[in-house]
């Protein structure tokens, strides 16, 4: 098909060079505002387009695909996570779904590592104390955190991002433990000095810091349930840059408040933004979903999305098809 005739619609404002390239290549409808579309707006936007390029805020469920109209052939997600898309419903209608998984892994891992260091070392608390005039000068006993070197890091989901975190953590002297459905390539496991735990429960009982790096699916909803959080030692920390729904946030906040967990570093939340309880909890560093927020990652996500659309337009299989 002539790519110029391919109708592509965006649902959010993307970096300008990405928008310019999309407009160059395809018949593209841009989205001017930085606010997401309403469900009805989304349905209006998708009418009579070949490719919709959504982001993580857009809920593309069964009802959306029922209303999308017959022209829609591809959903080219700007982002790695696809838990907002009913991929089975799309595939049942012959709609190809792609994402941008590999390009943001290193920047996301940097942010996870930042949280792994910042929470035990009370970095944000220190900044706040200084800014609010509570720094009286160095003291032998003030603002003491905990050493990170020598601690055990338990990674739930050692995929691209998990592996990039493991490499960083190893360099900081943490030992690497991981839980996956199956062990990773033995060469990489050896290189990382990583220990595989078939049982998530057993791993949780032994590690000092848990990093959540699996996707959110029906099977991983509340994977860190209250029961599992209770398996952690009271001096353990939870770090999550994946999706909020994987942790029982209410239980996490209560346990931190009660001193049954040491703290948490979070970039994602069950309801999009942190609950009041979490905002009030001690020893938490809460970020506004910014693990992939670098100019470079967002540009590369755009480039990757364009490659997927271009390959599709040329009649090839796009490289980042989401396979169930
Ligand atoms: C993703 O890509 O799914 C991240 O959560 C945002 O970049």
C-alpha cells in the first residue's frame, strides 16, 4: 500500500520530530492537546483510520474495538506496556498490535536503580529536610539510612528491564535473585551471578529489596498481595517501575506505616496516582510515572513505533508485534 495513503491517528501529543516524521510518511492526524481523549473521543478519533497510535492512558477494550469500525488494521502503541489494550479482542478482528519494548529498557533501569539507592539512603527525606530549613549541620547520628552494598535484590520478571537493573545492581555490590516463569539463558545467569527462584514466596522471604519488572496481566494483578508482602522481612524495601496494579498498594502503605516493611520506591500506582495513605507513609519515594521520561527514550519510542507502522504498510510483519 502507498504509505502516504495510510491513515494514522495519534491520541496524545508526541515529541515534535516524531510527529513531523509521521506526517511526512503517512496521512497523519495529530493530537494537539496534551490531555488524553475521553472514551467517546477515542472512538471518534479511530473512525476511518488504518492505524491508531495510542499511549498507556487510552483504554482499548472490547467495546472500543466493537465501535472502531472496519478500517482499523493496526494499533501501534507508543510505549512498552500493553495492559490498556485488549490484544485478544484486537487479534480476533485481525488487528495487529505492536509496542516499543526494547528502546526504553536502559533509561527505565536507571530509574529503578535510582530508587534502589534513594530509598534505603533516605535521599529525598534529606533533600526535604534541607529545603525546609531542618539541616543543623553534620551529625554522627542524623539521617542514617542503610547500606545497599551486600544486600540481596529480588527481581520479579528478569526480562529486558529486569536484566538491565541486574547489571547495574551487580555493579553496586548487590547479589541478584530473580523469579521468572522459567530460568533465563544460563550464560547471562552466570554473568550476573543470578540465583533463580522457581518459588516467588521463597525468594521474597530471603531478599532485602524487591524490584517489580513483570508486565501487568490478569495473572500478575496483586502478585504482591498482602500475604506475599508479609513474607518479606521488616527491613525489606519494594521498588516498582512496572505497573501499580501488581502490588496491593493499600496493604503496602499500611505495612510501611506500621513498620512491618522498611519503605518503597514507586513510579506507578494502582489508580494512576498514589493514594492519600501512600503519600502520608514514611520512607517512600514516589515518582510520577517517569521511568522512561528522557528525551532520548521518547524519541526512540517514536522511531520504533514508526518502524512498526512502516513495515506494516509495506506488507511485512512489524518487529514488535504483541503476541499473546
Ligand atoms: C511504558 O512504556 O509502558 C511505560 O510505562 C511508559 O513509557
